[in-house]
């Protein structure tokens, strides 16, 4: 039962009780109210009561048969009920005529006159909504004001009468765009009525909600926050006061929150709007449910535009379908229904609905420009670009500087950008004029600010290309900067603008301005790491700007700022892991500085990390709350931002145990940036390295290795892959590794090689830089091998912060090892016969007391997740899997299912120290995001392991047990095994394998160390 039905039933029962007690005046009152609330039988009772023969000694009352107005009112009620049930327009006309006659014949002091005026007001409003005739609206407003005049201040019915007048004044404002009458009613009647105590709670809630709707419409015409803030305040009051059936109240509040969210770029307002609107879909009143679906569709689409959340776009489409289901519940010929149907239609199907709605909408209606813009959008989506531009131009002309000027000019500008390619004549500078107008109408924090400033920049660049005036170019760069700094706009649009800002400033020769733009882009890129976005949304958002941190670093080097280059690379890498890392950060320093905020952050992350029952909306709210709290934290005592970008002085300790070489690959320049112990920096230019060249090498390398790993690969295919690896290693040696060694002044061979860490970028991150060198291709080759393995003990790190963090954590004593071993998964993978030998070697070297084994049937995901926290070391001897086209497509193959890298990263292993991945492809990530370190090894580092031994490609089943055994043998010392020597242990183990056959690097190159 809906709210109106429930309320009507209560009123109807009151009427029955009063009638049974022969209290006919009260009975008439209750039945009339029940009829107004929509009770199907109330009108019959009103009609019957008008014919009651009362006792002669009873005082006269409104039900007396001698009172013609009551008879007319009752007949009007019956006609109205029949009209709404059947849709019969003639019956509606009869209801209006009878109500008019009832009001005309009732004396000024007639007790039922307020009810009759209210009834006439409501049927006239219904008539207007159905046919859109202005004379009906005018008469309804006059009637509403008369109803107010006959009710004294404080009367129980005055709240309802005020609400009726306000709703009609709000409608009139939308048709005339004259706010003065509405303002007068608000100031002289509405606010004083709400200030008076008493009155039915449901009437008070209805008036509060109508006030919310009116203020919302005023806000649409004026860029004044006070309207929106007051609208939200009254809207919340109405929803809080209502007990059931609050669909219309929720719709008004949700619409106000959505507009405020758009104007201020507030995700919080949009979250609130979504939360408020969802329950309104269940309203039993079809019209209210339809309105809620429309508003919710807008709120979800706006949030999707703002934060790039694909789930919101899908939900908005679902609302569009729900709206299609609910609209039939509203009379189809109503102009309001046609307008909402136009906005509900899919773009490709929206032309006819928009034309039908325009045909019934008054020419002066305030929303006509918006509907024309919708028509233009629909026409453009089906290729009718000329008609689309014409419709958009009409929308702009009609909107003037009014509420829809921004939307109309945005639509026209967007259509004009590609119009000439479709044969549409575009006036010179029309694009610039349109977007300049849009920018003037657009508040600084509005969602569309970045879009319109970008459009203005395009117009300026077009004029610059025609006339060559440098002032236009400077203005265009300034417009792009304004777009990038539009804090209320979607990050994706701001990031696009920042990239353009940096690129155009560099093209004009202003490197300092270019660097400023690039730094802004890197800062924006970090925003995709927040916990409120799904991984797929993050990946999609990052892809277009994946090169920006490298370009920013190159610009910093161009301007002589190598420390800044390091900082920018650090900020812009591994963004996908940042939310996980932030949620695990130590809050002790913050607690000493801001105890209350630290406590709240702890509560939030506990819920985000530990409550699997959280729905997506609640998770989004918590993530947003975390983000807002972090932004409010004042600088820590050491001057750094809490969870902010690390300054170089915090990153420099990564090189305490040896140099860290960041190889930056950019279209601007390529360099090896060497961070030295003590905090010094050396920059080695790499003139023989460029992006196209290294991409070509990486693609060939991956393709040939992939061919060789096929089960039916021929000897020739294996040979091709072997020579490709040789070619790649020699290229890396000559163009990158050797120049770095020469700058360090290190010999190319050492009996006790020093430690060296590599932090490659771009396509270089998938190449075996640690093994760069020249090696014999045939057994009897004359040349002596030369390369990095003879000069240094190489390790990798994804970021300098990861290395600093790993060094900060203590090494465990007497570590226990969990061995996860699968010869056969039983799920169709190739059998791995070498796994048994690998387990035997672990048992022999480490000893059974130190070893826990999960083998074959016991190696399930649940068992592994359960036992990992109990062990400092882990060894996986199994298949690994990798999908190069899916950024999160990697993991380990266990007995029951795959353990994905996201499963691993979600673990929080406080005791973890060393993991050995004797599995394929465990340090190879997806090619689309090479700087994001989306691979199994990185996931284990995120989970807590300080050291990870992993592989770059498929490994030989015979080589894996040999390397593993040698690795653990070299780790063991007089005091037992220790992970401190993990890098050297692997270095020696691989050297032993390489010595057996240096001609085949496909066997010994894949093994790498990641960590301190």
C-alpha cells in the first residue's frame, strides 16, 4: 500500500466512525480529505452525505441537502475519480465545471468553501498538466490564492493550501521565467507558514518539499549557493518528517543534491543524492517512481562523469530502462510525460520523442532550450549533423543568458567541432564564440568547467592556426591551464587538459610552463589510485596518460632539476597499488599529531579491509570519507604531507646500499638517472634509445619467446627466440647498461661485484636489463662473455619508496617456509615433473622442522591464504598465468582455482619476508600499463614480502629445481638461512646455471630478484 493509499484509508476510517456517531460535519470533512488522498470510495460517501435527511432539531451543517454547493462538490468528486480511473477527458472537464459551480454558489463564510477551492485548484492543475493550457494554470493559481485568503493564520488546513499555491507558483515560474511572484509568495506566505507551529505533519512535510523544489528552480536560474543550500535543508526536513510514501519528497531532495553536486563538483552530494533516490523507486505512485528514476539516472550519470566509475554508467542505463517501464503508469498524453520520455530515450532513439515533446511544450517554457539541446544530441548521434547544429543554434538563441545557456552552448560547441567534416557551414570563430559564452555561464567549480575551457582553447588554437597571432596561442595555453585547474570537473578531462597544457607550452618554447603543466598532470594521475574506484575503472583512466610521468621527468631534466624528475616518476608509477598501500600505512605518526583524525581513519580502513558485506555505495562513501580526511590533515611535524608525494630526501635512502638506476623512457628524451648513496644524482643521457625503437625490440622479444613456448614449437622457432634474446641483451648492454657502468666508473668484471638496483620504465620494464651483455651464441665461440652479471649483482624495484619500506622492516630470525607445490593441478595444465625434485631439495637444505608443505590436493586457495600468515618465507612451485591484454590478469595456478594477483595483494602479511616464485611469468605485467607493476611479484611485495624471486617468462622445468636448490644453499650460513643475501644467492645460483650453457639465455635469464 502506498503512502497516499494508507493515508486515504486512515481518513476514510475516521469518516466511517464519525458517520456512525451521526457526527455528519466531521464525517463530511474526513471523507473529503480521504477523497483528496485518492481513496476510491470516498467520493461516493461525499455524494451520499450531500443527500442525507437530517433531523429537524439538528443545527444546520455542510451536509444539508438544501446546500447546493455540497451537492456540486460531491458530483465533481465522483467525476474526477472516474476521469483518473479511465483517462476520460470529458469527465475531467465535467469535474472542473462542477467544482467551479460549487465554489461560485458557496457563500464566503461557507464551512466547506476551503475544501471546494482546494478541489478546484487541484483539478485545474491536473488539467494543465494533461493539456498544457495556460488558462488552466492561471485559473488554478487564482483559485489557490483565494483558498489561502479564506483560511486564517494558524488554521489546520493552511499548510496544505500554502503547498498547493507554492506548487502552482513554481510551475508558473517555469513558464514565464519571472521569479518575482515566486519570491513574494515565499517571503510573505510560505516561510511564515512554516514558522508557525502545529498542523498535520504530512502537510508540513509536503510544504517543505515543495519549498525545496521551488528553491531548486530558482537556483537553476541563478548562480547563488544560498538557494541550493536552503533547498537541500528543506528537502532533508521533508524526508526526515515523512514516515512512509515519501517518493516525491525524495525526488525533490535528490534533484537538489544532484544540481549542487554538479555546480560544486561535490562527489559527496552525488553520493547523498543516490542514497536518497534509490528508495523512491519503490513508491507505489507510478508518477513518483517515474520522477525518481529520472532523477536517479541523472545523479548516476553525473557521478559517472565526475569520477569515471563504469558501474554508475551501467546503473544509469538500468534507470533508463526502469523509466521506460514506469512512464506508461503516467498518462501518455501529458506534456510532462512526453518531456521525460524524451530525456529517458537512448540517444539513437531520441529524435522522435524530443520532437513530440517540443510540439506540446509552450514556446516560452524555461526548459525548451534544454529540450532543443537534447534533440540536437539525438540528431547528432544518428549522423544528422546539419539538423543537429540547427537545433543547437536554436537552443542557444532561445536560452540567451538564462538557466540553460551553459548546456545549450556546450552542445552547440561540441557539434561544431566536427561539423565541417560533415559538410556543415561553420562561421569563422563560431566555436570560440560559443565556448566563450559557455565559459562565462559556467561557475568555477561546475562539473563542466574543464570541458568548456578546453573548447575555448580549441577555438583559440584554430584562430592561431589561421592568423598566427602569438597572443591567441598564449590565451589557448591559459585556457587549458584553467581547465586543468577546474577542481569540480572530472579528473579525466582535467588530465587531458594538463597534458595539452604541457605539450603546447613546450611546443611554444616555454619549458617552465610545460613543466608546470606536466606536474599538474602527474598530480591528477594519482587521484585514480583512490579506493572508491574499481580496478577496471582505474586501468581505463590511466591508460591514456600512462606516459605523462615519464614526460614530466624528462621536462624536469630539461630544466636541470634531476631531483624533481625522480619525485615525478615516483608519484606517477604504481598508481594502481596506491590505495592498497595507503590503507595499510602506519598511522602512528599521525596519531601523535592528530589523534582524533587518526582514530577515524583507522575505523574506516578496518571496515574497508575487513567487511565483505559492504555494498558498493557504502564502500564508495567510506573511500570518499577516507580521501576527505586525508586531505584535511595538516602537514606533519617533519613538514611532509600525510600520504602525500614523497620528497627526494625521503626517497634518497633507497640507494643507501648501492646505486639505484631509474631508466626514463620518454618521447622528449631518454636518460638513466642514477641515485647514489648519500643522495647524489648522476644523469646519463641515452641518445641511442628512443620510444619507437625500444617498443619494437620489446614486441619482437615477447613475440618470439611466446612462439617458442608453444607445445608444438619447432627447433627453428626455439633458435629464433634464442637469437632474439641474444640480440636484446646486446642492445641493452651497448645502449643502457654499459653507459651506466662507465658513469659509475665500475669495471665490467669483478670477483666481488657490488649491488645495483634497476627501476626501468615503459617497455624497458619487460626486458631483461639485469642480464644485459654479449654472450657466445655457439659453444666454441671465440668471444669472451661480457655483461652486467659479471659487473654487478642486479635487483629490481618498482619504486624507490618500495625499496625504502623494505629496508625499514626487520629481517625475521629462524624463518619457517611454506612450500606450495603442484605437479598437476588437475585442471588441464601441463604436468610439472620437476616439482618433486624441488621439494626434496628444500627438505634437504632447510630441514623438515622449518618446512610446511601444501602439495597437490592440499594446495588450495583457502589453505594457502590460511597458512601464509604463519610463515615468513614462501616457495611456490607451480604454474603461473598471465594475460597480457588484462592489466590484472596474472597469478598462480592452484588446485581448485587460480590465485590472482589481486587475491595476493589483498593479503596483509605482517611477518612476510621472502617469496620464491618457481613459476612462469611472475614478474611480467600487462603491456598496456608497463609502469604500473601489475604482476604477481609486485602483488607479493604489496602483501608484505620484502624479497621476491620471480621470473620474466616461462621457465625450463629442469632449470627451476636447480636454481631453487642453489638459491637456498647459498642463503644458508653458519647461523641458518637469512634473506639478507637473497640477491647474491640468486646471482650465484644463476651463474652456476649460466656456466653450464652460456649460449642459451632463454634458460638462465628469466630469474630475477626484487627487493633490498
